[in-house]
């Protein structure tokens, strides 16, 4: 479905981002509070912020809003696909938005180390999915969901939130599927945001982008048309 614009946020979630982000503190956490209404979350992403609990696992805490000093990003032409990963891609079927709630539930599994996706986050992104903003890319094998990822598609930006796997390489295959989905006539203008670089993501081609550079690039990214499946 084409995205539906929600009512605007009652919070000035983008304040402090003047001058290309140079008014922000020299820290990844730049604000605390507000809410997770669809309009608030979308406004945050459009200003380079994303929500994540400050202390995952703690109940009744205010939400943190993050803008990493060094942002993890993946240009589409930077994806590294090893020979073994290319072979693995042949073993899975890629589907889009066929099991969004299952994907986010798997990503939120409390048994996962360093889990941060609580019930409020799950509900917020399910609402954004219903409005056409949040999407899942899934790797299936033999009729079973083997892995996947989810995030927000806003113009030429895909803001990846989390990924999971139940079978070896399934999450990587989903990432390959996402990049293939985004490879259209606007591919050079698109960017996948993964928030922070980890050794695992670095092996796939993710690199760091200075926050000022990310925020400078963001307005042009948001003006790029959505890929065809989500227009």
C-alpha cells in the first residue's frame, strides 16, 4: 500500500538539529521523552533520529532518541556478497511484507542477547506497517520463515531496525534481498541506514558516515521516490 501520512507530532522532535546537526551534543543519545505515535516516529527519522530505550529491559522508562555521531550506512553498491552467501541465496525465497508481525516478534525475542525491542516499540512499528511505512524483507525455506529484517522506507532511505535468523545465513540473504529490491533507476540515490557498525555488518560492506554528513545528505534522500513495491 502507498504510505498514509499520520497526524503531525505534538512534539518538536526535530529541534536541536539546526546547522546540519552541529547543535547536537557530542553523544549518540540526543533526547529523551516524547511518545511513539506514528507522526512522532516519522518526524524523528526525517530529522536523523530513531527511538530506542535508554536502558533496555527496564520498565516504565522514557524513550531515548538517538543520532549516532558515526552512523552505520550501506550504499547499495557497497554490499559485499561472498561466494558462499551467493550460493545461500539460491536456497531461500525472498518475500516482502508477508509476515511483518512475525519478523518483529522474532527480532524482539527476549532470549536474544542485547535485546532492546519492547512491547511499545513492537506496537509502534506495527502501526507504521499498517500505514505503509514499516516493511519486512523475509527469507523463507520450505514454507518456513527462516530469517528476515524490518525497517522504515522513507523516500530513498531504508532505515533498518533489526534482523534475525533461524537458519544459517538467512538474515544475510534477507539483506541481499532488500538491496536487490532497492536497485532501480534511483539506486545510486538510495541508502540503507543500519544505525551502528558492528563487525558482522562491516563484513557485509557497512561503513561509518559522520553525523554531519548524514544529516546534510538526508533531505535529498527523503526526496527520492519510494521503490515500486511501496509506492
